[in-house]
């Protein structure tokens, strides 16, 4: 049985990258990630997705993680462990909405990785979005078993949504 939940998603795409995506496709990726990865079917979610450049990702990585380099995706979870393995460490407001946080994707890094891996940029971006949302839900790949679980969820979402960013 499919989960029933409401989702408020703020999608921002930096200038120059907007032509590569339809927001409906990105919304579907996030919604499907929540459907596959969230533990509570009666929970509503709010989160942000930002597709931007390497400079912005590098600045965020430096400011918030102390790592002075660009990366492919950053997940800024409001509640650590927000759904998969533990309880949130942050007390959520009583409005019934779980504020997950933000996923930030570097489009140039996705282009580079897609070329290195011999796949389409849309496939790489899709994987990064799903990966980032699963991190917001508390999934990680720091141990082999947890990594296998996260990869299985990613594959399930990607096979359900498809790779075409222009649909």
C-alpha cells in the first residue's frame, strides 16, 4: 500500500540550470524518496531542494561542515536521524509537519560525474536528489549494512521515477 502524506517542497534552481529540469520531475523524485524511505505514513513533510553551482556548494560546505571544497550533494537535516533509525533530536512544532531540511545539488559536479560514469546528467542528478533526501530521513552509508539498505532504496526510487528530467 502506498503512503499517503502531504509534502511542501521549495525547489530553487540557479540561473543557467533551469532549462535542464522540469520542477514536476524533481518533485516526483522527492515525493517518491519520501514514500520509499519515510517510516511514518501519517506524517506530512516540508523540505527544500536547491540546484546550484560549485561555488555555492563549496561555500556552504566550508561554512557548515568545515570542508573547503565543492561536493556533489549536501543534506542539511533539521532533525538528525529524522526517520530511519532513531527519533529526531529536535522537537517538532505541533502542526503535524516534519521539517526535514535542505538538499543542495551541484549541477556542474553532476555533469562531471555523469561523464566519468558514462551516464546522462539527468540520471546523476536524480541519484543525487534521492541520495540527499534519504540522508534527510536519517539514512546513511557509513556502515556496509546501512549502505546496502540506502542503495536499495535509491534503486527503488530511481526505477519508479525514471531518468528523464524533461518529462
